[in-house]
C-alpha cells in the first residue's frame, strides 16, 4: 500500500528537506531533488515506519481490550452480599 501524502504536507516536507540539506550539507537543493529524495524515503523507509506504527496501535488496542474485562465488570447477584 503506497503512502500518499496530501499536497500541503508534501510541500512542507519538501521545504524541510531543502532546509535540512542547506543546514547540514551546505548544499542548496532544488524542489526536484528534494522531491526525488522524499519519494525515495516514502518508498524505501515509509513502509517500515508505517508497519511499526500499525503494530504499535494494535498493541495499544489489545491492552485496552484486555482491560475491558476488568473495567467493565459488575459482580452479579451481589445485593445480598452487601449486609
């Protein structure tokens, strides 16, 4: 499943990549080079990050589901036990 960014996010990322290259490599990178680098990152690195995020979300959801038994339990037939 390819990662598709909305246009505003893509533009912000391209600007950030350009700034990063200038600051860290003292190299001015045009929009085309930044776009190629972003495309590479999305295709090569993106799926690993995406898959890890899905695994993390699943783990959190499984923890929450496991808590349902504890948090959403009411003792049955407890009226007479109150005395």
